[in-house]
């Protein structure tokens, strides 16, 4: 069974505004804005480090560790306020399923938050399985979560591909030995081409045909 695995943040959905709002809740005043979307997609700790730098205060990794649970709780409370699925995302998912593909999500967002977000967006049932950052002791780009996502969806790793938006996703594909398509509608745009993916995806409408070619 052929399988397409999706990253979540920056791939299926633009979650940056809600992530940045959660990070700002950790500071005396908002210091992160829309221009920091790329940092948002590199995780909560990356946002905290940038925020502390912007405030010009003395800080350490202990401050980052202390702020992280606060960020997670703020994010949980406002996880789908401004988050939106990218245009055509779910139409592409349904087209893939209609063509006989299995679909799954493999994200470096904590599993519980990923489950909550997909349910808030009303699309959790569209995916056969979901693997998050804490489902296993390792996360992407380690291939273990990716392989589990494929196998839990009922697919074969050798007949699977990953759709993502970052270098982490590109490295995951290399580690798992599968093709990767990186989207160009995220914060980095066509700059993701420097990660040498098997393909670039400019719009979700093109994904079913691309999957047919890459997994022929």
C-alpha cells in the first residue's frame, strides 16, 4: 500500500500566529511577530530563545526550560484561534485516499497537541494515524517516528513519501530512504530547494499527480 505522510506545522496548516502568541505569553511584553514565522516552525524553545534575545535580558537554557511548559499551556488554550489549513490541503488528502493511498501525519509537535489541533480543525479522522514528537523517545529527523507512521497507517515504508517544509523533513527522508516533497508556500518559500528534496510542491492541487510519479 502506497502511503503519503504529512508534516503538520507549515505543511498542512499555517500555525505560526498561534505559536507566536503562545510564546509572547511568556514575556513581559510581545516581542515576536509575523516576521518570525520561520522561528515558530522550529519549535517552542527556538521562539523562547529569540524572545529572550529581543528583550535584551540575561538568560540561560534554564530560563528556556522554565518557560517551555508555560508556552505549551498558553498554546493549548489558543491552539486554533488563527491557525488555518493551507488552501487545497484536505482536497489533496481526499484525492490521495480516493486513489488508494494511505495518509498519515508525522510531526515534531507533541502528540497530544497535534491531536487537539487536528480535531479543532475538524480533520483528525481524515488521517489513518498520527505520530508526534513524544510518541517515541526520538523525533524527526530520526526515521523511527516516520516509519511508525507509515506502518501504523497500513503502508510499507518502501512505498511511501513525506510531504514537509523544513530541513528536518528533508533529513528525515534521507534517513528513512524515501522521497520528500517540500512545500514552497511556507515561510521559506522556494528557498527550501537548497535542501535538495525529490520535489518541490507549489500547491496542494499538484500533490496527487506528484505522489503517483514518485511512488510509481
